[in-house]
C-alpha cells in the first residue's frame, strides 16, 4: 500500500481532517450539536439527539488528543450540553431527545444514549475538558445503578423518567455500546469493574446467543432474555431496532471482542474464536463478488432484507478487518480491508465536503430510506483513527499518550 492508497495512514489522516472540518459545522451556539444535512447545514427539522451530542463530544475529545486545533473547545461545548440541555435536573440521567425550545417529547431514558454519555464523558475526561470528570462521575453512577442488571450480567434497555419502571424489552445494540463505553471507562477511571461487566455482556450475548444462532446475533429479547427473532418484521429498516440479523453489528462486536481480549490480563481464547466466527458469518451473508457495499440486514438464513448500504456498516467492517489482521496476522483480513477502503473512497466519501454519505442504494446512489443527511461523524472518525492504535488500552489513553 502506497501513501496515496485509500486506507493508508496518510490517506486516513487527510480524510479525518476534512471530516472534522465538516463536523465543526454542527456546533450550536445555544448548546450542543445539530443534525447536519448533506451539505453541512443544520437540519432544523430534526431535534437535538442525545446520541449525536454524546458521539460528537467523543469525536472532538479524541480529535484534541490527536492534536487537532480547537477540538478541545468543541469537546467542552459538548460536555456543557450533556450537563445542561439533556440533563434531568430532578431525577438525574439524560433525555434522549430535546426540542430546540427545551421541550422533552419523550421522557423515557435509554441505555443506548446513556452508554454514549459514558463514552463521551470518559473520553472528554482523558482530553481534559472542563466539567468532564463530574459528568463521568454521574454517568458511571447512573449506568451502574439504573441500567446494569447484575443478576443477568447485561443492561436493561429503557427506564421511566423517575427510574421506577423498567421496560420489558432487552436489546443487544445498547449492550454492545455499553461494552464499548465500559472498556473506556475502565481505562480512564482505573476501576476494573467496568471491564468485568463488559466481559459478562460479551459472554452472554455473543458466547451464548450468537453461538447458538450460527453466529448471527439476535438483536431483540424479552424481559428474561429470550430472543425475539420476528421482532419488527413489519419495520425491517428501523434505524435502531431492525428485523433480522445485522452484519454491521457482527463486525462491530468482533472488534470489541478483540479490544476486550487485548485488555485482559488472563487470556480468553474464546474471544478470538468468536471474533473470527462473527466476522466470517457476516462476510458470508453480506459480501457480494458482484456488488460493492454491504446490506443493512439479512434474514436468519443470511439472505439480504434491507439492501441499502449504510456508511456505518462498512466503517465497522473495515475496522474489524484491520483489528483481526493486527491480532492474527492473517492475510485474508488485510485483503478485505483493502477492498473496503477502496469502496469507501469511491462511493462513501463525499470528496467535496469531506463527510461520508450515510446511506446508498444497492446501485450505490444516494438515498434516504432510513437516514437523511449526515447526522454525526462517530463511525467514520473511528474508522479513520483506530487502525493507527493498539487494540488496548482505549484510544482515549493511547492518543493522549502521544499528544
């Protein structure tokens, strides 16, 4: 690979700088970050989203640690929004969505958004953003007390505003992001309970459920963690709870398993086995020799259902391939990474703006069945940053060490 090839360190660093320049346009003077349209203009038909604001706080925190000018100011801006705009001053925790006038349309609190708050707070603390340590303290307390279920070794999904009622649905997606956040929290705080919780989640959702389903991950469960394979069959393109198997999540879990394995003092050989099995299943189900890109979902036989190509899916695919190549040294992973970097450069990167196109049709044309605009930079930023770093400790520490 030459310096100019897609996926090379030089190519990724240049692409990351352009992505961050685009992302700076999401700054909202009154607090937080806007959802951006394709051109980088704030989409005022969208409300303020907790997951976007937490993700952008994370991105700018790592960008500061990577030496990007002015990123610490933006990270601090995100910390302030999470501490005020989204924060429930009465009961603690954070609201998932807030209108521009401050109204809260749905007061239910979700594990997914709270996991990203924990990730953002830990990363911003490592970056030295004002107020981040206090935010991390509350985020850790809330996740540990309100979402972590010690009896099940996993997180519950949704809780009422006053924390009195737990919804019966359980989800793998929010638990996956809890694993991600817990690994960073363990590194930043030094509290190993977070790493052990991450391991417990992986043991159950991947070691038990995914293994029992031929390494296709059941995404949806009832209150006692019985899989719900037909969940949302009538809404297959749901952005957060789609029907069927989600190859992009298999790639994402594979990388997280390796990051967990690399961070543990005692080897867990099953983590590598599971990472390779998840990756192989996702490749078998989603990769076509005739068509670029990767479908959003498949059925339980590996046949594509939602064939739109989302940027986050290929971002996680290339990250998993890079991680597996680093871990195993096997050439097959490097070859797939090279293929996917080429597809990212040709189809996903908007070379005029520097941002990545969030959704493409199977013919690789821009479409908006599920995603409109370019809401955040989290997946693309990770893809452009993490291949330079060791699998453990987390980027918040390794980037910081090199700053």
